């Protein structure tokens, strides 16, 4: 195995948290929120229905994302390839549909998962640059600096540069000295 193969194998497993774990957690949170507004919350209880929705959303999303990544690794393609989404959605839908509704359910679920999963992946790929620009406009560039958050110019809170910070520190020292001298003068009288 030469160096290029090692680099390719390492890079193929990088980013799995962003492609599997993060969507699964987000789906669990969305499922829990969906349970909060479900019409069945009064019948089954709020905690039970929220937990059920959260678990189902997370299971479905985890299965879909795992199948998509399996197809991506098998095809040795890039993470943004929509064929991975279609084939992974078809396989995941067939598996979950077979468990849920037999052969007819497998066919129905596989088509639904392929279409919906590919659509969500396409929309996500289109929105990612927009969200990146929005994040940069709020938090600044991706550089790892201490000023990760930019306040608007109209904000009464201002971040001081080194020169202004030194001037403020000098003013505070001067005021402290005046207060100390004033307290000493009062004590002497």
C-alpha cells in the first residue's frame, strides 16, 4: 500500500460525524419537537410521544445516512454525489419498509426514501454556501482568532484594540490613584 492509498483511505473516513452523526442528532431533536406539537400528546403523554418521535426520526435518519455512506465507500465517490443518496435511500427504504409493511411496504418506502433523501441532500448542498456566507457575515472569517464574533457598529459594546485598551488602563490607574489619595486625605482630617 503506497502513500496515495493511505491518504485516500484516511480521507474517505474523515467527516463521517458531519455526514452521519450530526444529521442523526438533528433528526432526533426535530422528532422530539414534532412530538411536542403532535395531536397524540394528550392520548399517549407528552414525554412518551416526544421520545417515540425522536427515536423514530433518529433511527430513520441514521439508517439513511449510514446507507448513503456505505454506497459512497463502495463506489469510492465524493460525499456530495447524489447517486449515493438515491441508491442509499432506495436500500434503506427497502430495508425499513420490509420491516414495517412487507413487500409492498418495501417498494413504497424505497421509492419515498430515494426521492426524499436525494431531495434533502440536494437542497442541503445548495444551502450550504448560503449558510456559510451568513455565518461569516455574523462571526467573521473561519480564521481561529479571538475575535470570533463581530459586534455591529451601532452596538454600545465596543471591543477595544491594544492602543485604546492601554489608554483605558491608564485612565483607570489615574482614577484609582485619585481615589486612594482622596481617601487618605479624608482619613487625615
